[in-house]
C-alpha cells in the first residue's frame, strides 16, 4: 500500500480543464486522421458473443456500430495489444438501441470485446488488426479536448479494472472459505493484479486502501488487520522463525469468514466509489499516478516486502507497471508535443523494464516467486526501475509546462 | 589524544580488566552542566590544535549533575552502540560500569585509556588502541543508558525498572530488523572528530569483552539538530533543515520540564537523568529525489531553501496551521511539521539529537541512507510515543521513510567524581 494520501497537486489551467465527468460513450481522442476515409464495422453483442463484421480495418477513422441483441445492457471495448489499455469504449448500450463508437486507430494489433451486464472480464474477445493505409494520424484539438479525453479514458480504465476485480475477488473468497487452498493460492495474485493496476485510485478513497491492502507491518499495536495480506498469511502460513519466533496460529472458521467477507464488501465499496456519477480524475492525477505506481514498485515490490508470505511480488510489479503505462499513454501524446525527448526516454526505458520483467513470466502464465530471484536479478530489475523512474518523474512538470 | 602521556593524570592506573583508580586530576571545566556545558579549552589541547579553527579542542566535563551529550551543543559526529550484557554477576556488572566511567572520564579529557597506547611493555598489547593519539578531544561526550532488558531477573533489578522505561509498541509501518533493536546498555559517543568518537566506542567495547558485547552500533556523520541557539540549523539527507523547532539548551524551563527527570518523578535514582529513544530511520532517497520540489515541501510543510513554514515568514516564524492559500491549507493536513508540532501533541516536545547516516549500499545498488534519530525526554510515554503514534499513521513523510531499528534507554544522572555512572540504581 502507499501511505501518501494525495500527490502534490499542480495548480494549472490544464488540470482544471480536465475535470470531466464520464457518462456514456467517450472515444479515446488522442489522435485524429487528417484525411478521413472512415471504415464502418458492425458489432452484435449477445449474452455470450461479440460478433464483428470485419477483423481488420485500414488505419484512420473507424466507426463501430454496436447492436445489443441480449436482454441486459452491454458495453463494447477496443483494447490495445496488451489487452488492457482501452483505446475506446461505448457504455450503457441498451437492447435494441444501436450505438456508434468513432475512434481513430493507427496501424497495429488490437482486441475487441463486449461486456453484457457491464461486469466481469467480457465475452467474445477477438483480435483486430489495423493495417497501414498511409493516412497520417496526428495530434489535434486544443488542450482542453485532449486532456478531457485522456482523463475520461483513464476513468474508463479504472472502471474496467474494478469491474474485473469484483468477480475475481469473489472467486478467491469462495475458494478460500471452501477450504480449497490450492485454488485460492492460484487466484490470489491474479485477482490482486486488478487492484494493483489502479492502486493510486483506491488510495484516494482514504480508509479503503489500508483496509484492503495493509501489510502486517503497517498495522499499529491494538489495531485490527484486515484485507488481502491477512488472508495471504493464512494461505502461506510462516514457520515460527519467520513469525517473530512464535508458531503461527491459523485463523478460526469465524475469523476467516469475517476477514473474507469484509474483503468482499470493501471491494464492492471501491466499485461503488469509482462508478459514482461524480467520479472524475484530473490530468495531473494521471501523470502522478504513473509516477506513484513506479514508486510503489521501487519501495515494496522490488524489495519483496509487499508479498512477504506468498512471494508473488512480481505479479504486483507487472500490474503496477501496467497501470503506469496506461496512465502514461493517456498523457503521452500531449507531452510528446511539448517535450519529445522526454517521451523518447520514457518510451525506451519503459519498454526496457517491461522486457526485463517479461523474462520472469507474465500475469497470465505466472511469475517466478520473488525469493527465487538471485541477488543479481533483483539488482538488475532495480536498475531498470531507477532508469525509468528518473525520466518518468519529470512527466507532470512537462505536462503542465 | 594530545600529550596525555605527559600529564600526571596519565599515570593513574587503569587496567581494562579491572579499573580501580578513579581519575581526578586534569579535569577542565568542572562546571555542572544545567544548560550549555561547553567548557574552557585546556591549555594542552589548545596548544596541539592551535591551527584548528573549529574549536575541536573543546572538552566537556564527564562528571556532574547530568550526563554530558544531552544538552551539550550537538557535535558533528556520532558513534552509538547498544550492548548485550553477558552471563555475569551483579557485581561484575557494577565493575563494568566503574571501568567504563573511569575510561570515559579520561577520554573526554583527551587522555588515553589506562596506561596508554605506546608506553607499556613491548611484549604486551597496550591498554589504548592508539588511533586518537595526537587528536584533540574535539568536544567528545560519552553518555550511558540502561535498556528495559537489563531489568529482568539477572541482576536483581526487576523492581527497579522505571515505569517510563516501557517496551515501545509496534507503530504503523515499522519494519524493524530484530538485529537493530533493543539492548541492555547503550553508549552514545559524540565528537566533532569521527575518529575520536570511534576510538571511544572501540575502547569501551574492548574493556567490556567478556562482560558485554555489541548488539548493534551506528555511525552518524552529520548532526541533524541544533541543540543551542548559537548553532545553525543543519540539513538532513532529504535536503531540508532539521531541528529548527528543537528544544534548545538555553530554554532552561523547557529543558527542566521536558528533558530532565525531576525529583518528584519516581524512581529516585533517575532524578537528573533522562530517557533516550533511538530509531534508525531508513530514507527512500531515490524516490524522494525524483519527487517534485512542491511535493517535497508539501510533505515537510516548510520551504527547502530557508526552512520557513509554508504559512509564511522565515525559518523561526511559528507555523500558522490555520492559514489558507486559495482556500487550501497552506500547511497540508498531513505535513510533517503540522503533525509533529507540540500544539498537535498536547504540548509534547523532544530534545532531538539525531545524525545522518549512509551505511554503504543495499542489495539493490541504492544508498542505505537515512537518519539515526535520537531524542531525550522526561517520559517517553507522553512524549516520543504520543508523537510517534500520531506520525506513524498519518505523516505524509511515511511514504519516503521506514523505521528499521529501535531502542529505548534510561539515561541515569551524571556520576559524582569518585563514583560511577548508574551508582544510584545499584545502591538505592
């Protein structure tokens, strides 16, 4: 957990302009085609499918027209090739009321997916390829439009992550309370990734972050310890030598139910907070969120202090890095126009760190345990974190410059 | 140390296996230190350091109503050591304290330990280790304390433990390394010359072999507090001035009320003493260095340049915690200066005497750096603990620090000439 409540807030017009509320459909408008030859694609969302009329389009403007054929409200997403970053989305698509999402896409690999009921990981995820058309994609719009779009896109990302965190937490809690410890252990780092990607957001709701994510050392004498790490210790019980010299006492059935149910309830509250109509983020919260997530890596993941019993620190590391990239990508185009050298530096050091970490696994296929890394491997990762940290720390200043 | 072999006092017998003689001669500046106890420079030392402009030849008296090294103007260097007492008897322990007292009194006068470093038989190792030969005392003070664990069953002291000498609670965020916590005894050696401070701990630990051994120790290279008005406020490794609002020796009534244990507090053997709390605080300086100046100033609640509170004024202007800039508090709700301020802690204050440290680097190739916090107070329950409970859960600075070591010690009053440090504990 991060103890910092709020980052230093840069008072600048650009930040104020970015306080937008996200209601329905907000395309990611970082880019715009200078010559418009829009491609139209039809999408049909059902309870279990997300049928798309074409799996590719030339670069430039793409109009997705989504028809909802199920009986629940649905959402449609275009995701970047990492499957996480949201390029554009349409929310609250009612049955029988088609909606069009217009976005500009550069050449590359993407995914499309629908989310009937607006919760869970989504259905019918399919690869979507954008071919090189020669259409030049470049920045446009005034600062207000750009920052509003960036902030709105980030809010959508936060909601998306929380929408996956809720069922993932429930599955974990169910396995844990059923005594299926093998399943609970495998679900633990997967579910936490949704939380770690947006940790600065959870932190902004005061008590929620300590109640969900406090480590044992964070808890003062006499205070109650709840959340993920309380259950982590129960799932990976320490030897007496690692427990201050006393034998670890497993939680009783009643204690398990109490902590697990509170974890569920607090996660639902987080979901309520980010889905509240008034929930917004400012543009500097984006760049500072990226910086804060990397600080998190530097302070507790690279040291193995976050997951002291499960040693799943590299999952958190990857998730923090995912969240940092998402926040960075949101402001990247704006900063590129002001300080292209800085963007080049961040691009290369961020990609370098991602590559370093990928050598140890992935969230999908699993990572090496932190305590399996050699001292040299940890030192190399720390070097990568510092290499990225230096240019990334200048992002907010460049953004509001 | 300077020409100690030429002074009569150097002939006082001192064997590291049993100090019998008690040093009397050669003491300078015998004034009892209630406030500043910086004493007159001895002629011998002054001669040796005539070219030294830093006042390095200063000496402070070892004997007196209070131990030196508390309200003494904070020296530039620290060597602090915590000791575990071996399986010895109560009288052995008293013997150790007598030996330490005699050696400490000599070293603070700029003299060698025992028979010196070079004047004994060639066939024998010498009493003094020798690295301080030719160096002035540089304001050396040596301060002794007793940890809670000394008051167990071993030495018949269980009923003598002061109520104020508590076991510190676990504070939120504590990442204490058991190897850096606690101890039966402690010695704080401060000097303006690092080699003089190290010489003191080295020789005192050598004297203790077989009776006590070092549990953990700490070198500090730059004071982070001023304890007198004559001193400029130094900077800690965050780059900020530290100790602006510290208790100063000149504030006699504050010192008497908040630093020294008064006669009305029990136990009686602690009257004129104080309680020392040490915390090894690791600073996460790499993330700190990457944080914006505005963020750093928000965390501290002061400007980095002058150390003025963000509510305005200059360094010594009282912070105005209610002041607002553009409807936001000028000093953040969780700024360090706000949460640590006496007005937010029922008037609790500490005499801080901390030092910067850099213990090489960690496994990640980052500096193992921070602040070795030392504070003196009348009662840790209402002073350090009350303040730290507030800071541990709320201070914006917590993101950039980790407490990794901890100690609490009862610092008895100063020894009378002819007696030894802590005599009151054993003779009451």
